[in-house]
C-alpha cells in the first residue's frame, strides 16, 4: 500500500473566477445530531424530532450554526489541502437543512490578494444548496501558500492579518 500525498494548493494554481469542485453529502439524523453534540448545542430542535416539529414548527431536526461552519471549513480545506488556513468566514442561513436532504457545497474564487506580509489570500463565495435552492451563503477568506516552501500556519502576530 502506497502513501497518500495530500494536495497542497499554491497561489499559482488558482485564478479569480475559478469554480471549486463541489462536495455533496446526504444528510442523516446522525449528521445533524453529531454536529450539535460536537458544538455542545443541547437545544432539542437539533436532536428531538417531536420537539422540532411540534414546538418549533419545522419539518424535522436541522443542522445548527456551528455544524454549518464546520461543513464550510471542511469544504475549503478539502480543496486547499492541509496548508490552507481559514482567516475569517461569515455566512447567512436562509433555509434549514434536514435529514433526508442532499446538501451540496459549492463555490468560486472571487479575489486573490497578497498582503503586505506576503501572505496569499483567497476571497471565496460559497453556498450550501438543497434541491438547487440556496440554504446558506458564505463569504470566506483563506490563506494558501505562495509556493511549496510557504506555510500560512507559520504566520503569527503581525504576519497574520485575516
């Protein structure tokens, strides 16, 4: 069995307007509940179907905010490789994601910026869709290496300006 080499994206491999490869996931109750547990969110609408339906008026339990963030972070770093470092992220949830949904994460590179510390930043426009309807939109900024010798994770203090 060979060693798996993780892809390490560098700035010369990226163009503004570039579309990221999508990530699809069939959401189950386990997806929702484990995400809520991992973020220590014990509110019943994320694990108790009867509560979600009868007290909240939703169709089922649904993915919580930190779980949404985790899916975006995974999507970004699956694409960038292990040296990609999320600097900031903001998103707007407009529709819930439920068990039985097939969610698709997609995105594009809006802008490439090299700051005054020589850090390479990608501004990304991302979405989670279900049945081609946007559930969550996201703007993220991620640092990637300039070349194979650079590592955004080595940047500290004044050299890290997300």
